[in-house]
C-alpha cells in the first residue's frame, strides 16, 4: 500500500511470488501499468480520507492494534497479546525503492529517517490493568523494544498507519500487539471481545479516543498462495463490518485452511476494532477494496464514527 511506482509494485510481486515459483492467477495479466497507477491513486485517496477523518476528530489518544512478523518477536517468545509500555519508540516510515533485479531484499525499504511514536504510558498501564483484572484477559507487557529484523523500532503494523495519520502531530499512543501471524493464534471471538472490552472501559473517558486496526485482508505473502486473493471472503468480511455485524466474523479461525493462514490472520486487528466500535453502536464505512494479485493482498480501507463522534477509528 505504500509503494509509489509501477516498477516497485512489479518488483515486490516478483520477490514475493515469481521468484519463489508460485503459479499466478490469470487476473494478474490485467494489472498492467495503467491499472497499477489506478491502484496507487486509489490508495492515496483512501489514505487522504482516513487522515481527514482523523484530523477532524483530533483525538487525544490513539490506540493501535497490530501484529508482528519476526520484527520484534522471535521463536523464543510469541505473545498472543502484549502492551508496549516504553515512553517513546521509533518506527520506520514505509515505502521507498525496491531492490533491483538480482539485489537482495532488505526489510528496511525506506530511505526516510524513522519517526518517533510517543506512548501514553499512564493510560496504557491503566487500560492493561483493567483488561487483566476486570475483563479477564491474559496480556503480556514490555518496557523495551528490541527489534530483530528492522533498523529501528516498532513493527510495520504500527509505523505504517502512523506515518500518515500522525503527520503534523504526534498523538499519544497505546500500542497493543496481537498475534496475527503465528499459529496457534487468537480466536476471532477473543479479538472481538477484546475490542468490546476496550470500548466499555473507555466509554466515559472525557478524552477523545481513536482506535486503529492495522493489517491486510486476505494474503499469503511469499507463501504457496502468494498473489492469490480470496475475494469472496474479503467482500463477505467487509459486508459484515458495514452492516455492524462484526460478531458474524467469530466463525473465522475456528478451522484451518490455506485461505486463513499467514497474512490473512491480520484481519484479527480489524475484528478487534469492529468489536470496539460496535460496542459504541457504530458500523463501518468502507472506503475501498482492491483484490490485487501484484499487491499480493486484499487491500481495504474503512473507518467508523459514532453518531455523537465520541470515538473515531480507522482500519487498513
């Protein structure tokens, strides 16, 4: 979602799919130069609208829900849920040029300096305490970030949306990791219930609180389904959120299938966000959806607002 040129899109597709020998769907032939430019334009427009909604709401606190892909956690410790409680941490700006053919891929794709994300430690500790003691969630926590794969800081699930939502400001943030990638992981019900609990606990807070769910829809980057998007599943998923029926998604992840593994697990962040907003009586506005073979992902953008605009939220 953050690459800005046709050549970079094509190179990312080669690295994740063609170079790994994954057969590709016939639809990829339609994703030529003009189509890729259309996708880039639509993504830019979607990000601009999410930024506009974020700025109109002007939140005092932003809760970001996201996952990790061997960036912060190795196999010595994979928490199902974790709060980061450090006062400040860096995050990479996304985007930047892809390596040329024959050059190795580096996870640090951006040439831009990392951004600082300020953590609202007091509120994070309060929310963690209430979720554990009052709502019955077993949640890990850490005061230190020791990245494994990137040059600096937090996982891309947090730095990516912050790179444009926080432009011109640095909203105090709550960082909540969900295990969205490594099996066995959280049930969709547990994710939805977490969001609903967050809303119950913060409903009467006088500050304006935003919540962001960060992750892809259906995708298996670099895996045996890389480039293949389960479009019917994505459209069903988005329809449930638009109807305020996020509880219907609780059937997801109760079974194992090739469609549900790998990056598709990132929809857990969307489900948590939906749980929070539906507890507030809101349903999603779907801005756009693109099942992009060369993007190797079902790309979606959405936001929620309550009628009173007491809480605002975005997902991508």
